[in-house]
């Protein structure tokens, strides 16, 4: 018999499915390995097994029972929550998510609605003849404003708590003590609107707003059923991004462009059907491929709110440029 230790280091929290959180890092769109278990779960399981090996016979029995009842997903979630750099602020934001845990924390409905709405707002601005140069200053002002708020909340725990309480329903856990994703959203669009023609700029917004949301939604739902095609992306998510990109191109080039001729100047467009080998069908298919590739690429762990509009606009420009009639 092993001598009884003073106190076993055993997790005292038994997680119930209805009271646990959906861990954004435990996303089947990018964290599952080939066995179907997440990397976070394996880490937590190893740690708990180590705790079991250090206890006496009586404690082993109780710990083993608890270990078997814990869902692997929940082990990963517990580990994430315990590693928070600022527990007081993290508790505040988690409390906000806890009130609507499935609606906000798991499915991120408010965040996705906001994300998708940007595409509709962009199309509305297009119909009232708002030109891309007119949006450059507001985008830059928004970037500087939100960035300043982030710098302020990093230096003031009190302000950070108030900030999280106000807009926490639009945030993810990892954004509590790191830069808000809105900053990268605004910076990416600013660069696109400064460097690209009107049609490419509009398409970049639509691919960011709609294709990215589709990839995230379907990746989380079905990503574990399909192979991974990149380090953190599933085939299900990429297919959803591609199909949404095709639909977005048809909607813009096939409906809005001919429906509002008074706001169309082909001198402001990169794609002119009379001067290109691409028809709308080919262009739309290529736009879908551009959307899926841009969404799937992971470069230095940069925020995809920045990489998707930048990459998609560059890829579209190359496609249209190479297909232009000489």
C-alpha cells in the first residue's frame, strides 16, 4: 500500500453539460487531430492521469470514477479557463456569455450577425453611389479609434471590465486581453479600399463578410466529418466558403452591377466583360476558389479578418489581370 498523501490534487469541479462553455479553441474546423480528439483534450487527459498516479489506492478509485465521467471536450474547456491571464476580467466576460451560453458563446450569433451585416451595408452604399475613396477616412478613423480603446483597456483593468461588459457579446475569450478582431477587420478593408478598384473592393468585403462566416459555421458543424486540407481548416468549411463566394459574385456582378447602371463606371472596375476573356460564370467560379483559398490560408497566425480581404483582393486582381484582352 502506498502511504496516504496529505491531500490529493484532484480537480474538484464536475462539469455538467448544461453548465459548461463551448470552447472556441475546441473547434472541429481546426483543432481536431486524425483521431478526432483535440490537442487541448490530450493535454488535459495526460495531466489528470499524472494526478491519478500520485494518489493512494482509495483516492485512485474516486479519481478514476471522476475521470471517466468527464467529457473530453470539457477537460479542454476547463484547461482553457484556468489559463486566463486576467481571471477577474475573464470571469466578467464569461459571466456575460454564461447568460446566453449557446446563443452567444457557442454559436456566436450576435458576432456572426454583425459580420454578415457588413456585406449588406456595403451593397447598400454601392446602390446609393458611395465611392470607395469616400470610405477610406472612416475606415482609418475606426481603426485608430478601436485601436486606442484597446490600448487604454490593456492599461486599465477597470476600463477593460467596463468595455467587456458593454460589448462582450461580440467578443471571444481570447480577445479579453488581446487586440479586438474589429481592428484587423478595419485595417484589412482600409488597405483594400486604398489599393484596389471599386468592384474588387466590394467583392473583398463580401468574401470577408459572407464566405468567412459560412466557413466558420459549416466548419464547426461538419468539420470533424471531413478531412483537414490545411493546418487549421476543414474541407467542409472551405467548400462552404467556395460556394458562398460563387453566390456572392453572381449577386454582385450578375444583379447589382446591371441593376444600378447609374453608379457603374467601368473605368472604376477591374473587370470589364468586353475587355476580358472571363464571362460572369467563369469569374464567379474563380471568385469561389479565391474565397476558399483566402479563408483557408494561415499565415503567421495573423487574424483572418485581415488576411481574407487582403488575400482575396490580391488574388482577384491577378485573375482579372491575367484574363484581360490585350
